[in-house]
C-alpha cells in the first residue's frame, strides 16, 4: 500500500506528518511523493482559522473526484480538524479515516480494519501522556539542512479565541534525552539547523521538582552543546513565560539563533483581557526591553489579530502604536476568525464587520511592511553568516539562506551547496528579502 501525506498549517503539523510517515514506514507501507500513485491519501489539517478548514474541505472535494476514478483510493484526515469535526468529516465529506493528533500510533490498525471491510473509522481520543518520544521522524520533502523537533504537545493557556487546547489536549513535555538524541542523529545525517517546537516552549519542564529537572533554558543549552555547527531555533514563546534565564542562555551560545517570535495579538489591555492572554501591554514591553538589553542584534517577530470581539478604533490604534514602538522585524497578521466552542464564541459577540476587519488588517500589514523595510535597510553594508538552505524559487542562479536573525538572504550560486555556512555582505533589500554577495 502506497501512502501520500499532504500537510496544512503550522510547523507542528509538518513535524506530526513526519511522525505518521515513520509509523507507517515501520509497518511496511511505502511513502510516495505523487498523489496519483497513492492508494491512501492523508491530509494533516489545521483548525486555527475558518479559512484553513475551508481549504481542506475544498481539497477533500478535489480528491473525491480522483477517488471516483480509483475506487480503491482511501482518504484520511489527520490532526486538528479530525479532532474538532470527527463524525461530520465522514458523514458530510465522505472521508474514510479520521485520526486525531494523539492517535497516530493507531493508524496501522485502522488501515488494516479498512482492508477487512469494517467501514468508516475514527480515532480521536486525546491523551495526557502521548509525546511520540521514541519515534524518529521520517523526513518528508526535506531540504536536508533544516529540521523540526517537537519538544512538547498540547496547550493549557486557553486563550479565548483559540481551539488548540481542545484539539491538541493537555500540555505535556517530552523526555529531554530523546530530544537531544534526535538532534544528535539529525546532525550526524548532515542537518545543520533544528527548530524546537511547542505551543509554548517556555513552559517546557521535564521531571518537575526532581534532581534531574530540565526546563527550556537547560534543554536548549543541551541541544546547542551538541556541536557549534548546529544552529538551534525555537517556536513559539508565550510572553507571560519567557524568562531571563532563557534570554541569558540565548546570549551565551553563538549557535542559538538571535531570533525570538513573541506574539502580541493586541496592543490594548482591554482586548488582551478578553483574549485571556495573561499579560498586560506594559508587561509585554518589559519583556521586549529585556530581550533587546540581553541579546545583541536580536530579531523579533510577532502575531497580531485584527478585529477581535468589541475591538474599537482606539484599540486598533493602540496595536499600531505598539508595533511602532517595538519595530518588529516581521509579523504574522490575521483577521479574527471565530472558532466554535471557544470561550470567545460562547461569551463574546463577533461584532466587528468583516469589511472593517479587512481595513484594519490592511493598515497593520502596510505598517509592518514599512517596519520590515526599515529593519532590512539597516542591514545594508553588514556581513552575516548564512546557512544555505537551497536554490531561490525564482532563479536557479541564486541560492537562498538565512542568517541568525531569521532573515532570508539571496546571493549568487557559484560553487556553494546547501548545508554550507557562508559569509554574505548585504548590498540591497526589499521589505521581505536581503540581497548580498559572498565575502572571504
């Protein structure tokens, strides 16, 4: 049986698809990169916004047309949509298997049951212990240079707009020894950068209160000590939990990248309270100032939601003002999308019109484009160490890499290869990209 896996959503979903691939390969299934050659197609899904779910539903419809030509073809839904929608995916959208984020070990049994003609199957029970710790992921569409390592699963922050606690369950940390072992193995296979993943990496904690307790600052130092040539990144940090110990650790290791993604979501204290974000604007800015004081040349990105429930023009302006004060290097920016069964959906009216959400979002995007351009212009004339990830998508004569600050840099290919470190002097930029030339 040949398996094709298609992934939507965040980096955690990409890492989950690699876990699924590993489980299936171990059971003798073949992975294919051409869906037309597949007997079973899995779609790993995201529920963070309605638009993300609609894309998957449209994709299921497209694949259903393929299934009419190949009557034996099976379609399975994995991940957050599987957990959230369950029965409706089978009854309404005619999929064959539905498997939640904590049930991937169950997939071989489900496929075997399908083969016996047992009908439609669902496995979506959330776990308080599952971390897939001992499973070494099978890389899918990998560039051979960068890799993701999940260090924890689930979330207990319960931001009022977010479905993650309901689709991924209780927060639990993975055994730090398996994380370090996975990073060591990846480095031995030629990978030069790993990104440690969690819904809130700052709350990582193994063996709380015990002699060998390991928090996130300790974990990232253990990974960084594998080899100076192994770069280490992480995502995502929650502002309420980012510690001075972690900032000091980042500053002390050259190979821990000088880049922190710190979601703001809103610049209004009133909106932050409604969002249940558990910090104030003042506390957030204190964390930003600590980052800038502690880590030299640290790049900062953020998340911003436009048009949350009851957001006024004044609330929106406050967000723009914080953006200007922090001067983010980059940002992920979205319109608020009400998600069923969240606290916001139950308690607050989604009363900002879609037209107004779009207008405000455009203001946020335009401002961030200016801030990113200002940030990139400041890098002109500077020289950075860049890890080459591959060819530019627009030109085979150019290579693409990133510096420690997570900025994309393009330069002439020459004889360089992915996985090499090169020194690049920046000589031009756009708001999204730096352009440079190699220097000895």
